[in-house]
């Protein structure tokens, strides 16, 4: 056989049409995407440095500032899911043997601690049983004992259904010279969070929950305090893709004017670049050398139009359009209406679950996450039978527990586009049906 003859045959499965059935996604995420956001994702692709895309990126920054209630300059969307934003926050803020205190009351603290350990940080976990939140006193004691430079905490613990109170945390951290990092992937837009007023230094969320956009882009924002810590780094962040200096430049967060000159003029002349390098990061002066590709540190790039290129990576254009529309929808609805809508939906759900004889996992009502409700698996039932029945007979997804709640709870998500009273009623009817028909699976 000649070496140029392909020997792997075309896979038959790719010769069939793609099959995507309709399902009502009432698990802890992703949630269904609204027709408007889906239409945005179906738009034709433009170049990632075209003025219309740069404009959509600027509009996303403004939308995130509104959704987070912040005036932080360093506000953008990471091209990646919630884990990617978690990783970006930790790897930019931690350096060497920095100490981080992680609030672990579910799987997300465990994940953050894992990432921080991989980065070589000294990690201390503040532990709470699943279903509980941290009090100011818990945090105060942890800060006093471990003297961390960073505290990680999860606002919406989607593995347990707990809403972490944030009031006073920022002040407490800052008094101890510590930064506050908050995961709001499952809560942003569904429960109040006010980044600047609550003294949060780094906040991130995901696109696929309350924003009801496809997964894959994650809004994130850094306070001046956090930015200063990053500027003081002695070493480069250990990831090029997630280097916040480079991303800040690409997203135009550095106060420099965005360039929308003709595309032919947007790239640095080839002779300035090492082979294989197609762009340069442009960071504020103290970081500039750190962001230059190896071998170019010290060489002054031709900055500013028309020779300078801010290209860092190709933003996922369709995700950018979707996120832009999802944020526009949140802006049109208004944050307070969105919080109210989520509160109303979950309150109706709690009552319906109680009427079915089911028990909520989080005892204290104020500590329940409005977006993700955890329900104890009823005595004698197998959780998997219930979720499978709902999927097979009603096209509804809910999910079982995760991490410390695996096998113990069912998790019901009512987020963004899906947080409606009609969906609550549909689900309750389907659950009633499941409880009747899954009786044969009594253990
Ligand atoms: N944090 C929380 C609180 C989450 O609920 C999730 C997603 N379930 C993540 C982080 C991770 O997000 P992703 O799956 O988009 O990576």
C-alpha cells in the first residue's frame, strides 16, 4: 500500500445526521438556551480581530460589570468553562509557596484545593459538612490560624445546594491582608452578589447556568488589589493561555485604545517575531517583559497602530455572540427581577416537594441556593431509577448528587431561561409520576 493511501476508513457514524433531541434541562447545568441566544450562535463567523467582534467583546465586558456589579477594569470572559476560570484565577494569583485557604463544604472547594496544590501553593482546607455554610467566625479563625494570601469560597455550592453568605467576608479578608476569591458559577444572576460592595477581589461564573448560554465561556473580574498582586509577581503565570496580563491586553482592559485598523495592518511585521509566534502580549509596563514570548523579552515590540497586534488566541466567536446576547437579556430583564424570578421559582418548588412528601437537604431556608435545590433521595428508592424515569418518560433531566452528596440527593436546577413556574409545575407532575412508577425499585 502506498504511504499516501489513507488506511482508516470513514467512520460510518459520521455519515448519519447529527441527532439532538429536545430535553428540558432541570439539572444543575447546563440549562436550556433561549431561541435568541441560539440564533446568535448560528450567525456567520467573523474574524477574531474584526471590529464587530472586538465590539461584542467590549459589550460583554460592560455586561459582566453590570452582572457582577463592579467597576473593575480587569473584567473579561475566559475562553473555557467554569473550571478554566477557577484555574485562571488561582494560577494568576498564586505564586511559589503562597498560602491559600479553601472553604470546602462540597466538591468545588475540593477542586480548588486540588488545582492550588498542583500549582505548588500551601493549601489549607477549612472543612464544613455538606449542607452547611461558613460563618464569619469560621472564616475569621481560619484566617488567623493560617494567614493565607488568598481565600477561596463558593457562593453557590451546586453539589450540596448551599448558598454561602458573603456579607462581611471581604472586609475580614482585607484586614488580614488576604484576597477574596469567589466561585459564582452556579449562583450569578440567580442570587444577589455585589462584587465591589462586598469587597470581592476575584469573581467568576459560567455561561451555561443562569446566563443560559452554551457552556464554554466564563466571565471573570479582578479588583485593583488582585491586579496589584498579579503585577507584583516575580515569575510568569505558569499558563500562557490563561495569563491574565495577555488576556487583559487582548480584551482591551489595559486602558489602551483598541485597534480597529484594516486587518492587513494588524500584525507585527514578521521579521520582529520569532518563528511560529504570531503576536505579542502588551501589558502595562511592569509586566511587559514577563508577557513577551521567550527570547523576545527585552526586545521592544512595535507597539500601537498600525504595527501592533493584540492577538493572543482566537476567541470562540460563536460563544462570544451567544454570551453577548445572554448578557443583553439579563440587562433587559434587570438583575433584581432575575433574583426575584429565581426566588419565586424555587419557593414554588419547595412547597411542591414538601407536598410530595420529599425532604429538602439544606435545612435552613435562607441557606438554600435558589438555582440548585437538593432533595434527599426518598427512603427505599434508588436515585438513578428516578432520574432515568424522568428522562425516559418526560424528557426532563434532573441529576443525582455529586462528590459528598453522591447517592444521597437529587439535584434540581431552575436557572435563567428555565426558572419559570411552568417548569416547576411540569417537574412536580413528572416527579409524582416517577415516585409512583419507581416503586418496584424499592430496595
Ligand atoms: N463551580 C461551580 C459552583 C459549579 O456548579 C460548576 C459546574 N457545575 C463549576 C464550578 C465548574 O464549571 P464547568 O463545569 O463549566 O467547568
